[in-house]
């Protein structure tokens, strides 16, 4: 009987730990508003199928139907996707430009979760992920809040 109780307790403990691991992983899918250091706000959408859409300088960029503006690919259709690594702390997020099923570029980001409806994010365009969420880096940190 004692061994049966031990097995049951061990099972409940392992289920409880698994549930805690799952609940600690934030749900970043959805509609958000990002605000930069200068208080400019923009839409920011992370879809279930890993597309990212956002507004930049008043122009909405649809991740599934992204039309390139400028450069050698001007006017051509591309995609903008995201990839998240929840195993890292802070969480790593990459924004990936894809044209003709080939990766053309990547913006490296980091996420520091505040609560289930708010997080901070940095983005790097130089190939080095910016993990600095201190006040000295305030101009590079975006505040992102879930849209209600």
C-alpha cells in the first residue's frame, strides 16, 4: 500500500511540474500594440502560422503578403515570419524575411515578459542579439501590450 501511495505521489508531482512548465511559457500569439521610446504606437500581430504583421511608419506590413519597398526586389512579394525560442532567457525572437521560399534576412530580437498581457522587446539589425533591458538601452526597448 505504501509503495502505491509513493507511486501516486510521484505521478502527481511529475504532472504538477509539467503543468507548471507549460503555464510558464507565455502565449505571444495575438494582436498587440508596440510603443517605442518616443511613444510612437503601432500594430504588431503574431499569427498561429508564424507570420508577423506590423505597422512601420504608418504603413501596415502583412506578413503573408509583404510587398518589398525599395532595393533590387522593389514591388515583389515576400513573406515575413517569426521564430521564437522559449528555452532562452530572455526569450529569443527572430523576424525572417522570405522570398521564393528562401530566407533573405533576419532581424534578431529578445523578449522580457512583464505579465501575460505585456512584454518588452529589443530588435537588432546588425546580426548581434541585443539582450540589454536596462535603462541605459531605453531607446532600443519597445513596450508591447496585448490589444483589447
